C-alpha cells in the first residue's frame, strides 16, 4: 500500500511539474517596454485569432523603402470591449499605429493605439473617441 501511495504521489508530482509551464504565458521581455513608436501606413492584414490578434501594415521608412510591420494585440474576446472587431480594418485602410517596439529593432511590436483615417482612435479612451 505504501509503495502504491508513493507511486501515485510521484506521478502526481511529475504531472503537476509538467503542467505548470503550460499555465504560463510569454512575458514582455521581447518588447522595449515604455518606449513608444508611432508609424503611419496602410493595412495589409487584420488577423483575428487566439491567443493574439495581429495587425500587419506597410509603412515607408526613413530611406523611402517599404517597411512591413506586424503588431500584436490581445485575443479577440479581450479587445472587443475596447472597440475592436473582426471588421475593424480592411486591406488598404490608412492607419497611424502607436506601439511598443521589440528590442532588436525589427518592425514588430505590441499595439498600444491605432488612429483610423477618420481621426477616431482605438482602443476607446486613448485620445479621441470614435464618432
């Protein structure tokens, strides 16, 4: 009986140890937290998914070349209350994106705010309100 109890506890410990990393979510280590960059461009894709939605847009860099940006947001259900929907962006929409860039300088980041062509901003409460 003691041997069976020890095996059961051992198995429970192994399963618990293996499950803990599954509960974790990646942190913000890749982002230059606190630094804000604002970029103007045209929407290439609005990808609505879990665990993150992504906005891809093209902007013109300082050298005149096109820079392909990608920014992540939270999951769709988490950003619905902020005014985002699956139809918020369409290809070709003009946007001004404020983001926290990644530390390595690549054109990637975490979305903080988007100003649409009509001057409204998302998320709501971050500057102007939507009409």
